[in-house]
């Protein structure tokens, strides 16, 4: 059976239901905003507990990471993400999920070759390109500062 690309595209469009883009964007905005509001609530609570601003920021990050990791581990994060879509990709919770999920998926292969080898499968490239980009921007910023100043 030989089908042209155009014919195949038409078949895919016919078989695929349209995605409610506006609804998905609004829902992702609301869920992401709720996660951020929860982070702000934690910030206020830790501040009221007498922590310094630096300690409070650290504790909010750690708390959000632990909650996202635990929810991923018990299978709830994926259910939330199924309905929330991109709203769960708020950087810190999305990063925690991207580290824990592959580790759990490959745990049957052992601690070293399973969990250890796959723990950064998704987040590794993000870290690598993030470091590369920040280094490149840092060099450009340094050069601009030296030329302008």
C-alpha cells in the first residue's frame, strides 16, 4: 500500500479529534498558578516560623521538590499532569517529576544500571543545555561589560 504524504496527512486529520487549545491553555495557566500560589503560601508560612529569607526560599524549593517526587512515586503526579497538562511543568515540580519518573520506570533493572543509569534520562539534556546556555550568556555579558565599561 503506497500512500502519499498528503493523503496520509488527510487521514491523520480525519482520525484525530481537534484539541481544545484555548481550554487547555487556560487550565494549564490555572494549575501552574495554583502550584505557584501554594509555593507562595509555603514561603509565608516558613517566614512566619521565623526563618530567614534565604532559608525560606530554600525550604520552599525543597518542599515542592519532595511533594512532586512523592506524588510521582505513588502515581498521583501523572494523573494530575494528565488533566493539568503543561500546568504541572512549573520548573521545580516538573524537574522533580522528570528525575523520579525514569528512575522508577527502570528500577527493576537494578540500582546502578536501572535507576542510576536512567535517573537523568529526561532532565539530563535540560541540565546540559541549561549549563551551556548560561555559560554562553555569561561570556557574552562579560565581554559586553568589558567593552562598554
